[in-house]
C-alpha cells in the first residue's frame, strides 16, 4: 500500500500520517466536516446517556422504545455484511470481474460495522455491561446475546481479513473472509430474528425479516461499492480505469437483480399484510395511506426501488454515472426503509385486536435532536474513515488480480489499467 519493502513500521506509519492530510482544500473540508459531525454526535450521545438520561433526551417512549438509533444500527450492520458478501465474490470465490473492488469493500465493511457499534453504544444505557456479561453470563436462548456474539466474531474476522490482504497472505485472508461471511450471514439473519420472533408485533413476526435482511444486505453492499468507489476516484482526481469500470458494471448488474428481488419482497409483504390480522392491516394502512405514506411511496418505493432500477437498466452495464446515482438513491432510501420497519412495527397499541383501548389511536414518534446528532456521528465516522483510508492506503492501487481464488491460481490475463474515456465517470 505504498510502503517501501525494506521500510520500518515507524516510517510507514509516519508516511501514512502525512498522506492522510495531504489532500486539497475540498478533501480537507469534507474530512473536517465529517470529523465535526462525529465529535458533535458523540458529545450528544454522552450527554444523553450519562447526564440527562436517554429517556429524557431521546424521542423514545414506553410505547415505542425502539426507534431511530436502532434503525441506524441495522442500516450500518446490514451494509457491512453486504460489503463483505460482495467482496467475497472476487476475493474468495475467484470471480475475476469482482476482484478490483475487494480490498476497498473489506475496509468499508470494517468501517460501517464500527459505525453501527458506535450508534448502538450511544443508544444503550450502559454498553460496557454488554461487553462484560456477554461472556461472563451468557444466555443461549436470547437473540440479543447471539447477536452480540456473532457480530463480535464478525468484526474480528473482518479486521483479520483486511490485515492479511494487506500483508499479501492470501490463504489466511480467504479463511478469515470465509468465516467472516458465515458469521455475517448468521448475525444479520439473527438480527432479523430479533424482530421476527416477537409474536406480539404482527408486522415483524414470521420468517420474512431474516430472509429479507440477507437480500437487502446484498443490495446495500452493491450500492456502497459503487458509491464509494466512484467517490474514491474523485478523491484522487483520477478517471476510472477500464478494469475498475468493468468491475463496477458487474456490481451494477448484481444490484439490478437485487433491486428486483427487493421489489418482489415488498409487494408480497403488502399483500400478506392485507389478509392478516387487525394489527397487520393497521400497519399496512399507515404505510400505504397513513402517516408513513410519504416515506413508503416516495422514499422507499420511488427513490429506493423504481428509480434506481430504471437507472440500472438505462446504464446497460456500461455507463457509470447512472449507476452512481442509483447507488446513492438506494443508500439514502434504505435508511428510511429501516426506520419505517422499526417504528411502524410498534405504532399499534398492544392487544388492540382484542378490543383493549388503552390508547385512542396509533402511537406516534418524532426523533429528538440528540438522536439525529448520534446518527450523524455514525455518518461522520464512516465518511472520515473512508477519506483517511483512501489516503493512507493510496487508493488501493495494487492490482487485485494478483490474488488467486480458493481452488487454483488465476492466470495472469488481466491487462494493465488504461485511462481511456470508456472508464471515465460520466453524468
């Protein structure tokens, strides 16, 4: 990654530190902006949890205890698992067109899962107890316990995988990456199970969410790869070379498939809610024509499914500009998809279908400023770590094709990257 072969670790670290702050004014502006968001959000979270109390600072209530911060945590960890899955297609399973994106995708997977941990840490009253009693007092029947264990193993394996990739230890990186995939899929399906096993919440209950989270992870992984790769080349003020443009085109085709899968998941989800119980029909009405209608139709369906799918079709696997716009829309809309999923599942009062009228209507939720700032802390950590990573590792310029697949060595058939206009970012 730009460190001379005979250099010491000290000189390598010093060189990386100089590169981290060697960008132009635009780079330094955004680095400072993301750092400021990170600091402001952490301060707001500490103030909420340790000074005034989260129940007073956050917009959560007894009726809606899970809200924006839980949705943000799900957003980041689903993205992380998706990045791990997409990177494995080339790095582990040897699909040549996916190899150029592998190193950056693994690093982004580490960054996003750490951002998720940051947000959930500032949501919990005492996150340190989780780290202590996770192993001292395990509860094997608890989905939350399994979620903590699985994600703990996943983040360690992701860090090991990235370290082995940097050290060119291919077999070790493949083993760590393969284990990371297994733990990642288990963790993300278990996260869906945290909601899906609550039979008092019909909107969540059932096998839908664990499966949907895995499909959604693939989509988010594709979107994040395209989005951050194009931004990375903008950071370095270079056009996309042909091999990277071909790789992004392949990722874009996979994203198109996952967008179609997501649309069919959503359609059948709405259909099944229409023939469900009172709880499910009330949630469906809130999404289709009630207080969540704008989020559902405009942000989730319009900006998150139909428009990105049309852009992917328009790109025809050749134009990077439409793929970049589609990926940005998917990432933006997915946040509201997670938020609506978490909050809408709690708006119907318990035992409403049994005629218990403790409340006169559906519950409502509005995020507090403290919650918004904590969300921005996660965004700030992701943005700042991405920019620093691009500078420290010099844009991952070493050819990914030097790595071999699991079963056999790849032939050296990849051409040297060219700077022809076919690979430039258009749009």
